[in-house]
């Protein structure tokens, strides 16, 4: 979940709402189609949230590893399902795993939105066009992108995303990744 947050800048509710069928392995894209909050499935935050995102091969490898390890692998199964196949609760993951790990790593205070802001900062740092940033973050307006955190060419989005992913996953493959 942390890799998806760091490499795609998705909202926590969108990560929890991912199903295996949302991934197009041939095109190496992900389509965010829903969000899940407190176990309730709902729509995405905005229409802009429902555009395909590039999936870098390194992140794709980590997701394939996650699928291989999962008992829930069907297209309609949740990518980050709990033992009984239901979506996990992002608050529990944050409190039980992410915050303690951040403290042990000396990072300090962290929340799900920290990953989204970090992804936005990475895109800015690598010089991604502002329209590319808007579309990768799936903001409904460019003002949201410019104030808080141009239709872009698909290759431009893929290149900007890959540079950001290399900051998180510097290796060619994710064969040694133990958690997605």
C-alpha cells in the first residue's frame, strides 16, 4: 500500500478501493474506479480521478508479487484485501504499521496524505510539466495542483512517473520487495 501511495500519489481511499481488474497489465496502466472509506464503497473524489495512470514496470513487478502472495486474485478481488477478502481500513494500517515504522525510521509524524504531497514534490523536483502533474495527481483543476501541491502526452506522464518511482524503487526489478 505504501509503495502504491509513494509511486502513484493515490488517496488512501483509492488505494483501499483498488481491485485487480483495475490494472491493465498489457498497457501498464491503472484505472481508479472507486474509493473505500470505513468499508463503504463509493465513487472517486472527482471525475478527474478516473483517468488511467501509468504503472512503471518496477511498481508493476511489486503488484504482481502482491497478487501472487494473495489468496484473493480474481479481477473483482481487492488488491489489499484482509484475510476474509474485504477491503482493509486505511486508519488501522496507518496506526498499526505506517506510523510505528516511520517513528523507527526517524521520519516522525506521517499520514496517508504525506505520500500524496511527497509524490507531488517529486514530480515538481524532476521538472514535470504542470499539466502532467495535474493529471498524475488527478486534480479536477490545474489551480488545485498549482496552489496545493495542459492534456498531457501519455509518454510525458509515463516518463515523469518513472522518474518519481525510481526515487522510491531504485532497482530494475522488485524481486526483493516484501510488501506492496
